[in-house]
C-alpha cells in the first residue's frame, strides 16, 4: 500500500508540474496515461502536440502520429505533412 501512495503522489506532482507549464488538465492526464505515467515522455508529447497544433495540424492526427512515431519530432512532422 505504501508503494501505491508513493506512485500516486509522484503522479500528482508530475501532473502539477505539467499544468504549471500551461497544458490543459485533460491533455495532461491523457498524456500521462498514454506513456505509463512517464513525466518526461508526457511532457515531450504535450510540447510537440502544442507545436504541431500551432502549425495548423489537426489534434487527433497529431496524437496518432506522435504515438506511432514515439515522439520523434522529425518523423512525426514528415507523417503529418504526407497526410
């Protein structure tokens, strides 16, 4: 039980840090789940999602491509441009 509490507090801390960077709560929770609660991977995903969104790509397409490409920016951009 102590281990679960530590994991939960770690998750809350990660979410809090990502929210403070200006990401939406729903997106933060989704990203954390998608990347098995890895704050580093979730943060990279959210950063690229925002970047590609600003370039005018559709959010659902961006998510799909980032997952397929494992957050690799150049590869993901290539895929998005080809769609």
